[in-house]
């Protein structure tokens, strides 16, 4: 089976891989590029552990061929922290105990990142609805919602301070 | 969960898609958002030598809202439908239904065209498009033709679309104010146990002057119940009229037992969904 060259921008860096078009994006990221933040959970587009940000959309990387992502800009959980430290969402997940085993966390945080880009000050109901594509089997979600709500307050305050 | 190999194509025009389909015949399949097709390919229940990705075809991504009707490109995603404020003003039932499909990640990828053209009886948009009296525009080697959503579905996964055609856009009239899409599902991401789409227009005399009723996942095709709509016309959506409409709808559906429940349960839920949808649509009419 023939391969094709796939160009991606991942966490700000241009990357190229040569792979079969049938390869799923999650495998390209994890196995070819060593980006293991996005996890393989259910592999059936239900759990959201493989969520990445692709051209401004939250996408389940288990349900996209690498070929479809050719030319895309991708952000994974690895791309959220800066030289100044963790992203506010990461800080808040730690602060409010938004994880236990941590398996769903990269997907949760990557999805929450896009949710807060689109809805900077969500209600609790909007957070729950916006996070409905990510499953957690540990926390019961309460602290995940709390962490996202707190991150929203921090980000809004930082935004206001900057203006 | 590794699908069989295929050659990948990303044409940027409808003409090129049709050329590839003509060249490769039933060895080729188009892919829109992929959230029905890729899971089937991963299970190896679908295999194609050629996959034709429609993502680069800009002319299939438009949303046009005019006084004389609405035109939606087949590659418009559920997320696009939800985010479009003018569309939500003109046809709020579309946003209401789209918000009940799958989850946010899936809605960023899943398209209206894929949802209606796939022919999966579990999909929500086919019933909604029948309720809205939408028309599907198909393009093939002989040009474009239009098929009413109410005529499009023949059996599960069997539609009026020919193999060498693709669905390019969906046209619909601006609907009346009274609307509701009410769906019962077991959990986020599930298909409907039963769902009802209802449109109601209120006349100057305060009674129903137009009504349209369609049901989702209660047969191997979506069910537009013409009689249920007629039973509401001329009434004030009183109990007698609603009971008649529900009875008519129950005569038109044909659910089968599966892991969402036995037939009796589905018929019960269908009645509850339709009653709720009529009440909500009438309150908004």
C-alpha cells in the first residue's frame, strides 16, 4: 500500500511524516511524532481521551485519518504550557483536584481550552454540555467542572487586567 | 481497529469528485466528516480502494438565509449550523436538533450532508429535513437534479442517490414560528430511542393553519406522518386533536426491538416525544 507525505503543524512546529493514508491521526501523533499527551481510550469516538485541537476545533484523533489532517494546525496538551509555566487550565485541574488517575485529563484540558476560547465565561450548565464528549471514570466530574469554571474566572481576570 | 488500506484523494471541485467517482466506480467512496464512515472502516465493515475527501470543496460549505428560503451546503457541519445566528433566527429548529446530536467533538466534524445522505435511520437530520420539506440537490455526470427529502429514503442505507452522484446542497423553505425537536436518548452520543420534529404555523383566527410531523429512528427510514400533521390543522392543539395526531403517527411508524427497548416501549416513547414536541411548538407558534 502506498504511503503519502503528510505535513502538520503540531504545537507550533512544522512536522512531516510519511505514512499510509489509513493511519489514524492518534497513531501518527503518538507513534511517529512521540506526542503521547492525547491518549487512546475507547478508540470508538466516545470517550474523548484522544481529543486534540485541530484548526480551531476539538477533534477526536481516533476518528480522523492522518491524511484528512494534512495541512492542519494541531495543538495537544503538550502545547498549552509556556516557558512561564503551566496553562491556567492545567493549574486549576491540579488546584481543584480535577483528576485522579489522569487518563482522561489531556483530552479534558484540550477540550476545555477550545470551550473557553468560544465561551470565555460559561455557566456551569454550559461547561457540562460543552464537555459532554469527554468521559471520566474517576472524579464524577464535579471537580473537573469546578476547575474549568475557576480557569474561566482567572482567564477573564487576566484578560481584563491586560486591557 | 486499523482500517483496510486505501488511496486518498482530496479534490477541490465537484467536477473532480465526479471524475474520480466515474473513474473508480464502486471502489470509491466520498468522505465528509467521517464520523459514520470511519468507525465502519475501523470495524472493517466498510472497505474502499479509494477515499475521496470532500473537505476542500469550498462551494459545499455555504449557509445562505434568504426571505425565499435557506440553502445549506452538504459539507456544513453540525457545529456550523449551531453557530450561525441568522440561520437560528430563520429556522431555530435546526439549531435545536443539531445540539442534540452526539457531542461537541463529533459536531465539529459531522456534516449535514453526511447525516442526511448516509441513510442511517438513527440519524436526526433526515426526519428533520422531511418535517421542513427540504429538497436535496444531487449532482452527477448528467448535471444536477432535486429530490424531496420526503421521497429520498427507500430503506436503511438505501436512498434515491445514484452511485455516481453526490449530494451537494440542501434547500428548504423558511419554516413557521412554531417548532420543536424533542429526542429521548439513553446517553450523550446515543441515537434516539425516539425523536419528534414538529412545525406549526398559527393562523389569524388563532388555530393551526399548517403542521408538519416527522419521527426519527422508528422505522428503517425516517417517518413523515402527513396524517398527523393534518389532524392538527384547524385545531387549537387541544387534547382531541393531539390524541388524533399521536394515533396517526403511531399508525405510520414501524419500530423494531433492539438494545434501546422492545417495540411497545418505543411506541410509548414515540407518543411522549410527539406530545412534548407539539406542546412546545404550539407554545412558540
